[in-house]
């Protein structure tokens, strides 16, 4: 894969992964792996707080590309990487998205490389929040999320409920990397089935021979599930 001035000349779809400081930051590695396995090109931007949980070198090993941090600005001729990464990609994914970064995005604050990239981004943006239940349920955080949806058209991958690292039980847990991956793929898929309702049967079938006997099969339903997944990606209900 050739590069010019730090920019890829590949025709693969590109995702910029913005990793914020939270316990769930390690799950961004699994998301990066899923994207790369699906033949996406992945660039990673990390906040200073994120680097306290996980190192940039791990993402560089996974993606084969330099990780952008506040300390690496200008290295390798990438003086404007914090602008380019949000404008030359197909999608920006913020995983995990902390309450701090969500608040900054909602109010146009850009005080480091990650938030500057987000403010300057022209590509579609998806947020996968992860935080304490009390923070997630705080009306200010919810207002910030609604503002990002309504004003900026940001897609929110809702967190799941469960036991959090702090011991609390409730909503705020980062969605599973596979679920985030599916939402990102859905955002990039064409929508030829928009407005179409699809009903798919999955699993074994039964055909009666008489009132007692029947013919059936050992189907797992996997084909039906895959058809439903692709239909949803392409805009179907």
C-alpha cells in the first residue's frame, strides 16, 4: 500500500478511530481488529487520557499505521494529520466516547488533537459512549448527546446495561465491539432497501406427512440471521 506525505493512496474504505480515556479503551483494539479483518484501512487518534489505559504502539501494531497523539504531531510530515484524518476518511468512530469528549463536541471545544480532529471532521461521525451509570443518566450528558444528534447528525451507538468496572450495575457499559462494527458497516452501506419491511424466517422447517409424522431439518437458522443482518445494513426494517 503506497503512501504520499503520510496519506494513503489505497482505495479501501477508511475509518478514523478516536480513542478516549476510559476503562473500556482496550475494547477499541478489538474493534480495530474487526475493521482491518473486513479490509478497512484504520487510522487511530488517542487522547492523553486514553494513553494512560493503553499504549499507541499497540494500535500501530494492529493497523500498520502511525497513531496520532498530542506528542506525535508533525512527525513523518503529518503536520495537519489532526485535520486530514477527519476529512479524508469515510467515517469517524469515537470509541469509547467519554462524557468529557461528548461535552466538548457538543459545545465546539477543541483543546487537543483528538477534539480538533472531531471539530474539523467532515466525514460522518459515530459515538459509542462508555461511562458510569450516574454520568450516563445525567440530564446534561443526555442533552449533549441529543444536541450532537440533532445539530451535527452524529450517530450514537447506545451503551448496554450491566456491571461496570466501578462496581455499579446499570446502563453505561460500552457496546460490544461486534455491535459497534455492525453499526459502522451499516452507516457505510448503500441503502437500496430503505423504507422496505422484511420478514425472514430462520431455523428449521416442518412439513406434515400426516397428523402425527413430519419432515424437518437440523437448520441452525444462521442463513436467516445473516440475511436479516445484511438487509438491516442496507436500510430495511
